[in-house]
């Protein structure tokens, strides 16, 4: 064993959640983003954004990390949209 935590893909589904839909919606609100605006900046479809907000799909950790970085002031949402 190399001492590293298991890959998220190897964890049970219930252990992979990084943020609840309610937390995600609150984060978007704190950033002043609509679902459509956030979807566009993140390069995902409006439909996929609705799935995240409704809890029908897990919110991928990279999306959470990017939005938290925006909240912390490390980058702007415009920077994210240009990625």
C-alpha cells in the first residue's frame, strides 16, 4: 500500500459526494451566478446544471473546487469561462 487515499472512483457512491445540491445552490447564489450563467462559465449544459441542483447527479469535485476558488478570490468566473 502506498499510503495514498483510495481513488474516488473506488469509493462507494455515497462517499463521493463533495457538496449537496443545497450547498451548491447557496454557493452559486453567493457568487451572484444564475444556473444558466454558471453552466456557461463551466462549459456544461443547462440540463446538467439542473441535474446537479436537483440532486439527480453528483457535482464533480473539479467543479466544486473551481467555484470555491472563485469564491476565495483566486480567479474570476470569467477566468474559469476562458479555460
